[in-house]
């Protein structure tokens, strides 16, 4: 289980320093396995602005860019397809070490043109696998400012080992609760602000097997916009190694990591009739969100509608009812599934998802 110190302090009021925090985690049985300072090695990476982007005289796919870094304007040869005049970028000067391959930058001639430093992609910084273009920072980013500061990378990530009896600490709140119980700080208790629905859900839920699924709750939301998540949410997910996808998906991942409560969101307009929670039948299959197709065996917990299987309870949702940028109405699921069945089904199909874990 990974979490950041700042995320922990959303739930725990404490002035303890890092060393005290690490010692206490191990003392209460949450053994510290790794501590990562994501800003380390990025001290020289700053915000720059492309003030000129001209075609390279000797290469069709390269551009010669003049980049304002606050103290000077430098020339950088760049092959990224998305580079353009006016954009704010992450600039690494000569002498910097690129995290993904530990390459040390130096000024050099590229196809006969002097280039000083480079503009970076998320892949080069080790943030994600995206290397199709350089990072486009917000227009209000301050030229010359530390990149790690504006990207929220100046936060310590702690990874702890979770033993099978401590599933209560698979959420940041659970870790904070344990630390508070040990006397390290005070737990912040959030008030539950229940919101009464103003519309009746058009999607009914039928649970045919309460052994597989003792509780299945769904709430219908009408007229949503599945936009990109705000920066604070994206940064929290990226810090723990998750790739932000869209607001609807990111919210469910945030709640799972924060409160140890897996959720699933369906595009309600893709559900035929009602939701039916039942045993799977031999020969049934479904296309999962990991872009793979799975053949189900008898006795697995199938989440279905009146025509097809939509997902596998407690393990993974299906692609056919997944949300995208066109989603307008959703059904949010919060359910309790049989853990033994989850384990057996997951092993049988070789699926190890965050929800199953």
C-alpha cells in the first residue's frame, strides 16, 4: 500500500517528523518497505515557455525552438509533434539527469544546430508511459519555477507491507486511524453529508444470490460531464502509480485508495433493463476494462443486465458499459462481495486488479 505524507495528513492531525512517522508505522505492524522522494533528481527541472518554434533546416521532423527560462532564452532542438509557440513546458538544462534512463544532458549539435538542454515528456520524467509529446503545462505556470513544486512532486511517498489480517489499512484513512490509536496525532473525523436524491433511478437492481453478494447499492446520476480531473486529484493518483483516465473513473479510484472502498461506475445508457447480480453460467464471457475477453466458469459472481454480462463482482467491470467522454448518465455501484469467491474467480481467470486486492 502506497500513500503520501500530505494525503495522510488529510486524515491525521500531527506534527511528527518523517523519521518518527516511519518508526511508528513499523511499530504498529505496518512495516515500511520503501520511502520515495519524487522530487529528488528534479531540482534543475523548471518551467519554460516556447517563444519561437521554427522548422529545422536539416531535418523534416525536428524544430528549432527558442525557450524562455526566465534568466535567459535558449535554443532547443525538439522532435515532439505537439511543440508549438507559446506553450509552457518542462525544461531540463545541460547537466540535468533524465530520470527514465539516467542520461546526463549536455549542450550538443543536432543535425548542425546547437541545442541546449531539452523539453521533457512524462515518460522521460518517469511519471507515466506517455512519450508521444512533451508535457504542456498550464498557461499560468510561472517561468523559471521548479517543476516538482507545481506538479506536487515535492511530497514523500511511503510504501508499507500489508499482512492478510490488516486489510483495514488498504486505505489512507485506515492508516491514519491506526496511527492516531497509537497516540501519534489526532484522527480527523469527516461528517457524513447525506444527499437525498431528487429523481427516481430508472435502473432497478435484482440480487439473485446473496451469498455471492450480500449487499449491492446503486445510485443514478443524471446529466454528468465526464471531463478531465482537476490537478489535485490527478497528482494524488499519479503519486501512487495510477494513471488518471477521466473524472468519473478517477473519483472511484480516489475513494478506493482513500477510504478502502472499491466503487464502480456504469454508463447507465448502456445498461439494458435492470442490473442482475447472479451466478455466472458456463460459456458466458465478457470484455473487461483491461481490454481482454474472459470466459467465465459456473459459480462466479456476474453483474449482468437483461442481455449480457457487464462485469465480474469485486474484480473488474466490463468495456460495454464503461464510461467515456460522451457519457451523460451514470449508475454508481458500491457493493459487498464474497471474498472467497473473489479470490477463487480472480485466480481462475488470472486477474489481479486493485478492486480484487
